[in-house]
């Protein structure tokens, strides 16, 4: 008999409604039972649309539901650590949307809390590690089937010129480095530590954010920043 994990979702962000919820509903291992929003009506509407049995008008109300095994957190970036800690303290396994934290200090705070709950799992929703196409790509590279890998060129971008959008507000964890750029799974531990330190130092540099006032979409797309 297969065991299904009973999931609750903290938030109604588009990444949840457009991608994660549909995937959970197709999974043989997941049972999506609950969703929460600051707006109870919004939670109700989404629950009705996806046939989710329970909805809540407060995040803590969902965490207090003892029938839930795990929670997925697609909240704005600056809320990830606080609500992940609350979820752990409520006895839930936690899947946190990228980035899991905004600084090494935040990440350590979350790690220290997680150590207090050895029975529980916490993970960043970095799906590339498990995506079949990337697993296949790495196998092709490791086997030498496509020859010797010399360089990789890739790009990813989206356009949002609304200054009120959370993805454009540093205090909410917005900006291309936190919202788009992610650290790759195949770093060695020492490389990863160095990359995180460099990344956080650069992100916290005020001159970087001041320079974005004159940036165009092509600057981001063609890698000039």
C-alpha cells in the first residue's frame, strides 16, 4: 500500500497555482488537503477550483491543522525563513520555494532550527535536481556520449517593469539575483560556500541596486548585469 503525504500550501502565489498544485494533484505520493491565504475568500476560490477540501484565511491556522504532514511555502522571499521555522515547530515537513533564505545568517538560523527537529525534512524547491531532462543531461555528460564538454551557454529571463511588484523590491527579497539566479546543484561544498558568500555580498551592495535604475530588459537578457 502506497503512503500519500498530506500537503498544505501556505500562500496562493502563481507558482503554486500554475505549477505546483497541478503537479501535486497528479502525484501518486501526494494528497493536497489544504491551502491558506491572507484572504480567506481567495483561499476559498482556489480551493474550489482545484477541489481542495480545506481552506484557511490565516497561515497559522493551516499549521495548526494536525492532519497535515507537510507544507509547501511559495510566499514572498523575505517570509520564507520565518514561516519555515513556524512550520517546523508545528511538526510539519517543509518544502520552501527558492530562495530558501536571503542571507547566510538567515540560512544558519533555519539550519539551527531544523536540527532541533531531526524527524522532519526541510528542503528548497530546487526542482532541477530531480527533473528527468537534467538527470539525463548529466548522464550524457558524465558518460562522454556527447564528447568532451567545453562550455555551456544558457539564459533565462522575464519582464516585469512594475515598481510595485515584489520581484522588484529589495526589502522583499526581489531582484534578479534572488528571484531568477539560483546556485547549481553540482557545486562542490567548498565552491558552493564561496559562491553563496560572493552572491550575498554582491546582492547587499547598494551600488548594485542603484545601477538597476538604468537597466533595460536587454541588459538582463544579454548578461550585461
